[in-house]
């Protein structure tokens, strides 16, 4: 009986804290096969990230293309098109027009894109003995006023038995419609 009580306590200690999708405003669905054009630089940033000695975080100059890990492409505007099969087409509008494609997962009113997802838990679901979780996720939604909201969540946690460490941040970028 005491062993069962200890297992239940550990489950509560390692359980997830929230199922909120991270958007504080009302969001609408994207129309498929319609092009939306947004500025490449965000005008609003809501962040819970803290700067420490070990973890320097400079997210003020991040662009929409940079969130998708597209480097060396300079553009003032980005065109977004969501296909019928939940595929995302990003087009950089500028001197050199380039097109990038990504596979998304559709949720209620937003789309998810995982640029990195590495989860290992022993035993599964409750990482009692060993756990490693490294996730870099983007959630994309459209507001009622036509702005693009991108929720960027990065998680890097490790644990062995009761010893654990790591960090995470959650940032919400807002982009204006062009």
C-alpha cells in the first residue's frame, strides 16, 4: 500500500502542468489555398524567457523565417499559404524569391510544427528512472484582426531518478498583415 502511495505521488510530481495552447486572444482558422502576406519582423513579443549566465537569449531580432530555422534569407515580407493536406508554404518576398515547404499538424484553430522532437522516457509516460525531453515547437494561428501569432516553445529537460535539470521558454510573436 505504501509503495502504491509513493507511485501516485511521483506521478503527480512529474505530470504536465497545462494544456493551454498559449494564445491569449481569439484565433480563427486559416483558409486553405489563400495567400497571406506578413511582415518578416515581429512587432510584439510576449515572453517568459529569462537571461542567465549559462543561457543567453537574444530574441528581439528574430524573424518569421528565423523561427522556421531558415537562415541567410533576407526579406521584408513573407507570404504564407496553407494547403489542403496541412502543408505550409513560406515564400520570401524580396530580391531573391525563395519558397520553403513544411508539414504541419492541425489542431482546433491552429497548426503545429516541430523542428525538433526528441523524447525518451523509461518507463514510458512517467520518466521515473530516466527521461530526456527536447522539443522545439511552433504553433501558428490567425487572429480575428488578421494578425499572425506564432507561439515558440522550447523544452530541454533531463532526469535520472530524482535528479533533474534543464530549461524551457515560451514566447509569443505577433506579425502584422501586409
